[in-house]
C-alpha cells in the first residue's frame, strides 16, 4: 500500500511539473481625451507579444473610454503605444510598432491589476 501511495505521489508531482503555469489577467483602462479618434496597442517587452495581436489595434473614438482585459505572465513588462487614427505623426507612449522609447508608458503584469492609459492633446 505504501508503494502505491508513493508511486501516486511521484506521478502527481511529475504531472504538476509539466503543466504550464496559468497566465495572469490584468486590465488596461484607456481614456481618449483628444479631439480625434486614436488607436492603442500593447506590447510585451519580455517576449514577442502584442495585444490585441494579429495586426489589430484597440480603437477609441474621441472622448471614449474602454477597459481591456489581457492575459500576461506575472512580472512581464508591458508597454503601450498610441497614435491618432490614420495619422501616426501624432503618437503617445512607444507609438506604432513599439518603435519609441518612453519612461511612463510601461508597467508590470500583476494579477487583477488595472493600469490607466490617459491620452490627451
């Protein structure tokens, strides 16, 4: 009986070690305080990841607010880039394609956290 219990414990330990960790869920609350529509994209800095992904962006009409939940790895550094819809000469954060450096546009993935992206002219 002891041998069976030991074997079961070892088997459970092996299964637990091979199951991938679940991603954390956090939210980004986006506020467009500009006079024109904007688009926003989130970029994982520790791995090649973007939200919403698939060459899509989050679209916000002028004065629109939106909360966007994402799944990310705990502690992962996530930056945001935004630009006027149809005119990427006006940018915020890292801008399109995560191309610019910024100081205040990144945060760490934390379970149940909400980060605010406040865009204004």
